[in-house]
């Protein structure tokens, strides 16, 4: 019999699949009964309220982002390339797999405060750690005085991810990632940094397309992306 943690992870995995292609968070705990073949009582024990379910799913999404970010630390020597290709991979996943854009609903203090303390604290820790990675990477790139560059870049990325859920863009369109990286570079105040070329993105897309999620973890294209 699965442990409590294993069952909860399974339920969150099923919930994320149920949200594929959705543009709003319209998933309820009751929807998981038929999708998971787990009893309503058991599901409601794991997620006491609909807020619990939402916060648990959000935490899992941000944990995925964080795990990829930590792997990207080892893949890219250049902080700018690390930052660009990390978020390009997120954009790619959103476009290719029609993943629900969690930025549509979280972070949201009103939602979080209504969730169980256990799930609330877990989300806040994961989200804070992921944001710390982003901020520290931008610091390594080199902060430019004047505007709050971190906030500009953060808002741009969030907006792009939300827009990607509304678009029917081709995930194999190299220009999407070039424009995305160009904007990140300029918003961060480093217009002198070379934007990855079309060839680099073509090679990157070819490798990402040909590998499954596990194989992608071992992907290293540092020699192609170094400034």
C-alpha cells in the first residue's frame, strides 16, 4: 500500500494532468475521484479544502522549476546563458505540453492563507527558494543601477508564461526563443550581451525534441552557449 506521501504525490500528478490545456484553474477535489480511482474520503483527507489542492499543485510546479534550475547551475558556466535557457525550457514545456500556467493563480497570499498550514509553509519555502535562485543568478549576471531590473525581468517572464497558455504558437519556432531571450537580455540592462544565434536555438530545440525529460537532465550545450 502506498504511503501518505506517495499517494499525495500521485494525486498531485493526476491533478496536473487534469489541468493540461486549461486556461483557468477549474479543477476541484471531486474531479480527482474518477481520474485517480481513489476514494473521495481519502482525497479530502489529503486536501481539506480546494485551496489545499491549489496550493499543493502550485508547490509541485515551482519545485519542478527549482529542480531544473539547480541542474542548470551545472550545465551552464555563463550566468546569462543559464538564466536564458532555463526560462526558455519552461516556455518550451508550456507550449509543447500545454501545461497549465501556474503563474495565473500563484503566488497569491489570499489563496495561500486559506490553505492548511502544512501546505502553505511548503509552498512558501519552495517558492522563496526558486525566487532566490533567479535573483542570485541575475546578481551573477551583474545588476545595473537605476531601474529595479530583477522586478522588470520577473514580470516579463511571468507575463510571457501566461501569454503562452493563450497562444497557439509552434513550440519549434526558433524566433519565439530568440525574441524571448533578446527581451530578457535588454530588460536586465545587458544589451551588450550577445543573444544566442538562430543556429544555437535550432541545435537546442533539436536536442530537446529528441530527448525525453530524463535525458534532458544530462544535456550539456555549454560550449555552444558560452558568451
